[in-house]
């Protein structure tokens, strides 16, 4: 009985060890798959051929061990070595690829650095040019301001000279030229030579300042009726107006008013005062043509 | 009890074992393999595998330790296998570490290119 058991045991060992097909090894199967994938990857075959060959050889040894029906742990051990060799091939391919990538990237970076420096230089140049242009513009602006100021000063000086020539006064209503009683025929509206000379000066002024207009206001003293004084003052203002028109001043520019006895400038109690009140005031507008109303 | 046919049985067993198992390697050769494994581990360490391929490096170290223990216990076959596995694990750790480092270097250069391009864009926009 024991003999037959032992015999069976021996037979069983022999059968398992050296007869029939080899038992499948899970790690070997996995390694076969992994190797086929690595072999068919173009970049691994190209950039890690030696490592891939090592993996192939290790796999062949594992297969052989299995075909020879070596112990499972022996087959597994060889399959493990092959599996790691496949991984080494994959990682080697990655390493070589990234070494190439670094070279390319470094070359690209050099190019881009050059580009960056160029762009920076161009930007600096643009900035410098802009600054120059701004400086030129500022200078031109300052020059223009200076010229304008000079022109304004000249105009003011001319005006002052003209006003002096005109013998007008600057009042709160603007320039006022006063034509006194002596410039008119006594109690009449006719202008005497002196009055006409004053008108000439006024015409000259109005020709030089074509934007300005005039308001001619006539006044009398208290002697006589309000009505007749009003009429006289109006006639005197109209007389001055006509003289201006005769000398070419546009009628649009000339207005008249007769105030009669109103707005005396001196006391009507003395001959001198009365003479002062008998006057014509020519109010000259500003250079927009505006004349403030009489207060 | 009848006598067992010891000799044929023993012979058969020896034949089976001889046919289906490898021979016992000598201790000296295994020691050399273990030294090779340690050398491979040292190289992997130098390549910063502890940082970039820690699992693979740890596997290599553990197997080398186990190989040493097996060798000391006279288990030369086991020691030889463990040494061989420790070596291949260390090689994998080394190449993986170098690969990781290299890829990081590429990314760094690419990042600097991106930064430069942004600078160019800013310069051009004025």
C-alpha cells in the first residue's frame, strides 16, 4: 500500500514537473503583452534600441524556462527581470526624448531671447522718439505762446496809443469820447471845425477796430423847456452820426439817443457847470460790439 | 512492512529535480552578484532616485537586504535571484530618476520661453 502511494507520488511529481503542457504564468503573460507594446512603439525602438534588445533577451530566457517546465518561482523570477527590463526600455526612451527636447528648447530660447532684446530695443527707441517729439511739440507750443503774448502786448499798446490819440476816457461803460459844447454852433446841432476834427479821429479809430460800434448820447443844460432840450440833444447826436456816415462808417455801427436835461455832470447853477452839461458823449463798444446800458 | 524500492525512487526524484530545477550556484559567484546589486543601488542614489523614483529604489534595497540574509543562511539560489532582481530594480530606479529630472529641466526651459514671449508682447504693446 505504501509502495503504491509512494510510486503514485513520484509519478505525480514527474507528471507535474516534466510531462504535459507548461502551466500558464501570469507575470510572464503580462510581460509578453508589455513587451509587444514597447516593441511596437516607434519612439522606443528608435531611441532605446539597446534597452529594448535587453528586454527581448530577458523575455526569451523567461519563455525558455517556462518551456523547459522549470519551477514556477524560477519562471516568475525570469519574467520579473524581463518585466523590469521593458520598463527600463520605456523610461530610457523618455530620457532620450527629453534630452533632445532640452536641446531644441534651449535653441528656441536663444532665438526668443534675441527677439526679446530686439523688441525691447525697438520699444526703447519708440519711447525716445516719442519723448523727442513731445519736447519738440512743447517747444513749439511755448514759442507759439510767446508769439501770441507778444502780439497781444502789441495790440494793447496800439490800442492805448489810439485811445490817447482819440482823447477818449476809460469809464465803467468803456471808452467814452466827449464832444463839448464849444465844438457845436451855439444852440445848434452843426459841428464846428474842431468838432469835425474830433469826428475824424473817431472815424480813424473805428476803421482800425471794425468790430466796435458807437452809441452817441446827447445832453443839454436845464435852460429852456424839457422838450426843446430833448430835441436839441437828439439833433446834436444825429449830427455826429451823420458826420460819421459821411466819412464811411457803416450805419449799423452807429446809434443815437437824446437825453435832454437828464444826467447832468455838473451843477446847472453856474455858467461853467451849464457848459459842461451841454455835451455829446460817444460811448465806444468793446471789441465784440457790446455797450453796457447806462446806469 | 515490505521494503520500499528506495534506490529507484531516490534516483527518480533526483532526476526529476535535476530536470526541472537549476543547479545550486556557488556562494562566491552570488556574493559577486550581490556586490553588483549594491553598486547599482549606489548609482541610483547618486542620480537622486530617493527623490524621483523612491518606490523602485526601496524595492531594490529591500531585495538586496533579503539577498544578504539568504546568502548568510546558505540559500544561494534564492540569494542569486534576489540579487538579480535588486540589480534590475536599481537600474530602473536610476533611469527613471534621470528621466524625471530631464523632463523637469525641459519644462523649466519652456517656462522661461513663455515668460520671454510675454515680455516681447509687453514691449510691442508699448
